[in-house]
C-alpha cells in the first residue's frame, strides 16, 4: 500500500507518480530511476495499491485567492469523480502536511508516500519538511518528475549552466525525445473507498491539531485567517471556500477537470492549431487553446498534451493542410516549451519571485503612483485595449496573452510602476496563475527578466490595439462604454479633444497619462538605473 499525495497534478491519467505508486507503470519505462529520486525506490512488480490524498495546507492557502480556491475546489471535485468511477475515492485532509501525511500513512499502513515534484522555492522547502517528518517515522518517500516534459536540470548549456535565453533552450528542448503519457491506474491499482473510510476512522491525530495551530500559517494573515487550525481528514468531503477563509469570486473561473481539459485540447487541435501562429495574437478570435488553468492545476498531463500535438503534426504534414501548417503546430509546441523554460528559471533562481532576475536593474526608481495603479487595476486608464484586458481579467479570471503583454508594458513603462504590483494583482485574479509563468511574463515585460530584448522595448497601447484588435471586437466586449463607437474612434481615443470624448462616450475616461511623454520618462528611468545617463 502506498499513499499518493496530489498537489498540482489533479488527474488520474498521465500522472507519473501515481502510476508508479499504483504499480501501473511497470515495464513501460515511466518509473525509471532518473525520474524518481533515489530514496527507497520500490520494485515495480510489488507496487500499489495507491491511496490518493489532497491536503489543504494553511501555508499554501496563505498565498491563495478567492479565484484560485474556487478553481482548485472545482478541480478536486472532478478528480474525486474520476476516482469514484474506479471504485476508489479521494482522501481530503486539512493541516500541515508534515503532521497529516505521517499519520495517514500510519493509519493506512502505507510503506511509502509518493508525490510529483513542484519546483518553486516554497514548495521545495515544504517537501523537505515532509521528507524529514516521514523519515522520522520510518516511512519511505519518493518524488517524481511529472509537471514538465524535461525536468529543470535536464537541459543545460554546453558549459553546464541553466539557460537564460529561450531561443537556445528551445533548440535543445525540441530536439530531445519526449516520454509517452504515463498509464492511468485501474481500480486494481487503487485502494477501495471502504478501506479509505476505515483508515480515516483509525487516524490518531494526537496533538497535531495544536502543532498546526501553533506553528502553521493560519494566524499569519492572508485569506486563510478563518481557516484551518485543526488537522483532520475525510473521504471525499470537500470544504467550501468559506470553510477555508475565502469567498466565492465575482469572476467565472471556467470548467475544471481532465474531461473538460481533453475536450478543450481536442477542439483546439481539430482546427485552430493549424492557424495558431497566424492568429494567436488577436484577442478577439478564439485562436489559442485556453489550456493554461488546466495545465496549472495538472488536470491534463503535459505528456498527453504533447503527444496530441504530435498527432496534429502528422496531419499538418499531410496534403490536407496548407504548406505552413507544420510551423503553426510547432509554434504551439513552442508555448509548452516557454512554460518549461520559465519553470527552470524559477527552479534555478527561486529568488525571482520577489527580486529582479537582472540584478543590475535593482536600482530602478519606480514611480508607483497609487491612483494610477488603482486606475489600471479597475480598467479605467483611458487606453481601450488596456482597459479591456484588465476587465477581462476581473470577469473571466483570464486574459489573452497579447493583452497580458500590453497591460504589463503599460503598468511598468507608461505608469512606471514596479512590476511586483502587477504580478500581485495577476496572482490574485488569474485562475491560471502559475508562479513561474506569471513571474516570467512580468519580468519580461519590465525588462528585468531573462529576455534578450533590452529595456527600450515599450509597447504603444494605441498601435497595439489597432493592429491586434482592428475592429475593436475585443475592446467592445469588455468595455461597454465604447460599444457604440466606430473602431477608428476607439483607436484614436487619445487624439480626441475632451469635448469630442464627452460627446462620444461620456462614461469612458480620458487617457490618464500621455504615452509619448511617459515613454521618454521610462527610457530615462532605465538609463539611470543602468548608470547610462
Ligand atoms: P496558448 O497560447 O494556447 O498556449 C498553450 C500553453 O502554453 C498555455 O496554456 C501555457 O501553459 C503555455 N504558455 C503559453 N504562453 C506562455 C508564456 N508566454 N509563458 C509561459 N507559458 C506559456 N501563463 C500562465 O500559465 N500562468 C500565468 O500566471 C501567466 N502569467 C502571465 C503574465 C504575463 C505578464 C504575461 C505576459 C504572460 C503570462 N502567462 C501566464 C503566459 C500566457 O499569457 C498564458 O499562458 C496564455 O495566455 C494562456 O492562454 P492559452 O492557454 O490559451 O495559451
């Protein structure tokens, strides 16, 4: 018997650690030692069955938001159904994993606790604590590479250093062989629901509730204040957001779970992928996969997603598709590689969560005007494409990639505000918030990150809107004040006189800053920071 600890891998299929714990991966290579750490690796033939558990950890909830708690609960409900269909269930525990996991392992008589690696600094610290707690009670532990196709140490420069330039990373990433999806366990590889219920009844929580209340993060501020101060577990009982100290979000967070992820991927690979490169920058078109939240919560395995793109590539290379179809599919595979690039940046540089990647940019004197930042957050800057993006974020807990770049450039290079304000806001409102990707995106926009492009890349919000939303479809969808205006008027909003604006759309604000002036101010700010003025 083994305990499988779900974290950001809320799926049964193509789950490397789960397949190993359930004994499903024997003989197919998915459980090779290079994908597991070397602690107490078992003989595949003797593995399983696995008892799956998710632990609501107060320290993790301290960094969560209404949107993400809702999205997480939806993902867990879908995961639970997938287990129930297999005659098993999901153990749901609350408390510090260091207290919870050893006790659950004991009650289940599990010889091993298995999980998939999470690469952020905080997650690694947590996992080190769990390892120590399990070692203290003589329970074996095993961690697998699962969240990415190539683990963060696997791809390095010829000199042995981690990559800091995506284009070189991509070259190596794309040349490397990819693993097949890990097989999903059947009911035989999983502990039955009745046995799980018996184990939960048998757990001796001892003084762990006090330990969590004293040492955990429940009383350290953040959304989890009203949340977990006890340690407990149940079979399949999911808490409400209120139980965890959160509220229902205003935004619609979208569907969750493996079935919904597969449906979305299939739909995208049926048609849109063959025009992905050409169309992906237009926010008014449904040209991207919208898989990001599914990938973030691990509701679809990245090996499965990649294998599906390889099938699309076969079709792209057939006569049925235009000559440039293979490049379009490859561009999409390139986005999966961006995700892995930023994962390895975070893994090798955990401090980037709060610090600039380029240390020589530390001296930037951000302007940080609270009113301007607040207008940006509300989507009331008077720059239509920026405001549409910020409102999409509030309504859908999502924003189109091109628009993320535009609003991030606007915050840092028009408002001259520290990228960390934007990162925190995105972290609160994005359902797909992923520490590595979000941070990578923000530091790229602020020219403090890994990007080879220097600081003088400053997006012009008017020309960006005109180019990528020519008919203003996207803008009109999220900015109702502008719905009755012609696209020309919308894209020329900054050039209108106050009277013209008042006549055209009295509810919509005038631009809060002058882009040309701020562009010059931004260039001067970066030059000063770099000692170039
Ligand atoms: P698609 O275009 O269909 O791409 C497929 C997948 O590839 C995405 O789901 C995502 O997993 C990955 N991907 C795509 N673009 C990128 C990228 N530039 N960097 C890393 N991975 C990428 N992505 C997140 O997943 N979470 C975030 O918190 C996040 N924050 C961002 C913040 C900023 C300022 C910027 C500029 C980008 C951010 N991105 C983030 C990257 C990108 O905007 C989203 O992944 C994308 O918009 C999601 O839509 P999609 O699934 O339709 O993407």
